[in-house]
C-alpha cells in the first residue's frame, strides 16, 4: 500500500483522498439510515421547513438553491469528484474538468432526488385553520344559537374528516354547509350554502 501511495503524483493523492473520504462518509450515512438513525434529512435551522416543505402548513415552498448545498449533496460532490479524478486525473486539465463535471452532476442529482423524496412526505396532520372555507355535509343535526353542537363531515386533503360544529340557524342532517371560523379549540361555526 505504501508503494502504491508513494508512486502517486500530488494531484492523484488528492483525488484518492477525496474518493476514499467521500465513500467512507457515504457508507456511514447508509449504515445509519438502515439502522434508523435518521441520516439523510436536512432540517432548516428555524425548524419551519424540511426539504422545501413547510411543516406547519403542509405546503410546498419550492426548490431552494440552498438545498443544493445540503450535507448529502456536498458529500456526493466530494465522492464523485474524487472518483472522477481517480479515473481521469492522469489526463491533466481535461481530467480535472471531467472529475468536476462528475461531482457537479451528482450534487445536482442528489439535491433533486432529496427534493422529490421530501415532496412525497406527508405528516397527515391537519391544521384547524385548514378547515376554514371548506364545504361539508351535516350528518348530526345542529341547533340554532350556537348552543348545541352537531357534527359535519368535511373532505379535506383527500380524506373525509368529522368536525364538531355550531351554527346560528337550525341545520338538519344532509344540509350542505361551509366552515366559517373556528369558535374554540374543538368547534367550528358553519353556515348553510
């Protein structure tokens, strides 16, 4: 091994060092992900977004250029730049640009892969303000005066959800309603459409 390493030029030692270091980090990330240590997810420092996805609202915030420089994409660049240099580094400047192209390609590919994987992620939670403006159907009578509560079925995010509702007027079962506002932590005001 010493003879091999000593026989390399300075730039080839650099390429080999990057390739080995990047590959080692890749293997560590892979083992951690397989064992369930959560390696592979970047979280914004504010805790508000994950991979361009707003946790609180569940809406996609778009592809951010800063996600191009995530931990995974930087290590992908280092690894593939290193291996590209190992393969083509003997070709001088042309080999350097080939290695650079390999690294940049894998950096962008990794960023896009993580972006699209994060778009598939859903928490399943619905924020109460998401009900406002939605339409539904009364399935348990609602008395007038906001005194007695009833039940309304609302279709939201592709699922049928049940909410507790009050109203200013009598709403019998089967009435189409619109959710107007949240009255308290668990009840909504609805009106007939």
